C-alpha cells in the first residue's frame, strides 16, 4: 500500500523531495504558504547555478538541454573532483572536519544532477559569469559550470512540471501552522483550523532569513539591517515546529549566506523583474577593485580567491562595518570586465574624473581616510606581475593590511566609479539534525517517527561560508534523500 506524504514548501528541495517520494509510489501533496505567483521559496530568486563534482566534459553532456550549442567545441570545462569539492567546503569550516552532511553533499552531487536530468530537469553552461575567453576558447574557473535554463525560475518550472507529471498535487495559500502528533509520531499538519493527515511529513520550508527577530536573536543586531534577497515567507516556521516536536538543533545558527548587494535595492529579491535581471542587484565584481567602509578603510582581501569562494563571506563582512554599508571602487580599466549587474538600469553609483572628485561624492565616507587608503593601495601594487582575470594571478600588494592577494591593479585610469553596497541575506545555516534517510533526529539520536526535513531546514551543511552554487545542490541532494526516506 502506497504511503501518503505531505511536503511543506515548494522550493527546489521540496520539489526534489516530492519527485523522489512519487518515484517510490507515494501519494504526495505539497502545501505552500504563498500564493501561486510567489511559490517556489528562494529558488525563483537564484541564478540557478549548481555546483557538483565531475571528472570532465563527458559527465556534463548528458545534463545539457542543448548539446548542439556552437560554443561547446571551443569550451574547456576542466574537472571538479570530489576531493576538490570537499577541500573547497573545508575552506569555510573554520577548522572543522567535513560533516556527515557535507560528505553526503560532495559524494552524491553528480548522481543527484544525473537524477534530475532523468526527470527532464536540464542545464546550460554559465558562459556569461563563470568563464573567460582565452586564446579563442571559453575557459571555466572555480568549479561552477552549469545552471538551469531560465535560472531559478526555470529550475522551479522544470521541477514542478516533473512533480505534476508524476501525479503530485500542490495547494497554495496553505500555510502550515503546526504538526499533528500521535504520541511521539508525526501524523500530519495543521493548516489553520484544518488537519491534514499523512504517513509522513517532510519539512522543506526554508530557514529564518526573512524573520528580523530571529536574525537578531541568533546573529546579532547588525543583521537587522540586512536586505532579504529572497522570499518573504522563510520566517523559521518549520524550524520552530520541528524543535517543538523534539528535533535536535544542528549547525551554525549565527551563520548565513550573504552577498554584497546594491545599498538601495528593495527587500525580497525583486521577483517582479524578468529572471535574467533578478541577480542585477548583486554587486560581486569587488575582486576587480577595492571596498571601503565609512572610515575610508579597506576591510577584506578583495582578491583572496575567485568570487565564488568569497562573496558569501563578504556580504556578512559589509554588515559588520560602521553603518552596515561600503563602497566598491573601480577605475576605467576594468569597466568592461564588471558583471552586467553594474550596468543594470537601476544600479546606483557615483563617478568622478579623479579619485578626489569620486571620493567627494561617496556619501557617508571619511574623505581624507578614503584618499589616504587609495593612495596607500596604489603605492603597494606589484607592477611586475601581469593581470589575468582567468586565474589566481598573484598580482598582489606589498605591506598592506589587509592585502589584496590577486588582481591588484592600480586605480589610476579615469573615470572612476564607486558603487554603494550592503549585505543581502540569502539563507541561514542553522537547522535540525537528520540521518541518512532524511529522518529528523532528537538530541539523543532517535528518529522522530514520521518527520523528515531537507533544504535550508538541514543544519551542518555550511558553516562560515560556502562555495557558490552549493545551496541548490544541497537542496536537491537532501530533498531526494528525504523523499525516498518518507516513501
């Protein structure tokens, strides 16, 4: 007899859980807090990129929607091994070994992508943001190569279409307000006054990034000012329900994925924009220039690594600065290398023919301090090493704290531009403990019968940061695991 499964949420993790449960013969109902237009959790707000281990182009070809793309013969995808993926995660663990959750993410990432492709969820190379042209070839860097067609909206559409083809149903405007218990077992959920019973419940309702009180309580007062990049509906509901049912907390509750964002963007990710434009409030080309805080000081090594490995930390670093803002400063030599988001119609910036004229327009900044910092930076740049944006070029500064370790070019060619930024929060890292079947566990390691979790609900996947594109992959990996477990 088939099992009945309730999935709470309709984001990438929720849809993968539903697909997996349906694959095993369960009947599945997804309960979505939002209306149909805002369904999809954070998934619709993403650029749809997914990081996973692969040995070479042969692993990628079956995942592509268009294998006849004219760019492919001149593309170098390289490889991204499980060892490299694991090492990249370790770089954000602050000395922690790889967690069980991280090992699962690394070791099943390619298999999960192949599973998605088997359900007609297909991808395309990210030529515009993850590759540079070099010697007539498209060279990918940083291990992130593929994104869903039509970005996050496309990923949501393809996964939802798969769920519906397989017989799953979705109820919108159906916020789950509590779990229904029979002793220690979860036997359903409450939707307002309505009780909906099931053999298993999968919580895939996101973290608490859109809950200002929870951000401040777990992360500190600075996070009150954070721009919420995604859905307004991820307010920690599932976490509170699971913990009330006895779930063990897991992971770093003070940690989150944060990104430098336009200081003047609206909250909640601008879902009214076309998919290709939603990322345009990000400002992640800082590695081509410098960032200054209100005191006029630099506060991070802008060239520490490819931006895939630093942006989730640097969004948080901006929120730690006075006034929770910074300015990104560039000269004309790099204007053509800045991502398209810097040319977006609503991008805020000031411009000056000289650094003095530029700094005079940078609101909220100590002008003398800023000019002193920029002068010291220019004096410290290594002029003997060639600039190469396709590699960690070692073109650095000498004697500066913090240094700029790569891509350090003098700011000496006008006009100059400065973009005001703040930190935008994408998702939180703290969650509940689950086992290898996706079952939610208590503090003593026992399963809570009938209760499963995936997506942002799962703690222990990320700690002090993460390599870009890992979040959607994590949602798919743990969503599939929870769906199979629940069925």
